[in-house]
C-alpha cells in the first residue's frame, strides 16, 4: 500500500508503519516502532489477520499483535469494520466506491496474561469482533430496510 501514489505518501506522513512481507528485519523494525508508540501512550492499530481478505470472512489471526499487547501490558480494543471490501480489492491498486462502517467493542485486558494464554486471548478477541460485525450488519440491514 505504501507504493500506491498519494495513498502511500499519506500513510507515511501520518506515521503508519510499513512491513515488507517475509522480511524478518522489516517485521522487527515495525514491532520496535509499535513499542515506541505504545511507550509514549500512542495507540497502535494492528489488523491481526495480517492481510486483506478476498471475501468478507475474517481470516485466521496471527500472534504478533497479541504477543505485543501482552509484553507491553496494554489492552486490546476490538474494532469491527464493515463495507470496505470494494474500497481496494485484494491484488488490485485501483480504488472503488465503498461505504464503510466501524464499531468499537469493549477493551480486553491483558493484565496477568502470559504467552501461554495467547490462544485464548486471540479467540476472545475474534469472538468479540465477530459479534460486533454481526451487530453492525444487523444495524445496516435495518437501516436499509432489508
């Protein structure tokens, strides 16, 4: 995304953190920058799927964001996004019209959680996001009269 003119520039200017897939040094640098932001009290948004879905289904989560939250002692704030599938389709660089909606859930504490609990934390977060998405879809269906 950082290579797309104007979009990438905007992301860079706003402080978004790039990652080069499969490049361990890039991932380490990104995690280090996330730690710096968190240490300054700046929230960090990480999409735990690690990529965009070709469908509207939630993909499996990767552990990195959860491990970071545990190590830094910060809560996880589940956020559900709906309606962005057409905004920038996977494997395409062209933007399309999309009417996105976002809803925010209840923070999930990482207090007392260790790496041994990471699977349970990931599942709790996933269930929260799925529930938020279902509520958001129901709201949108009511709003459109479906």
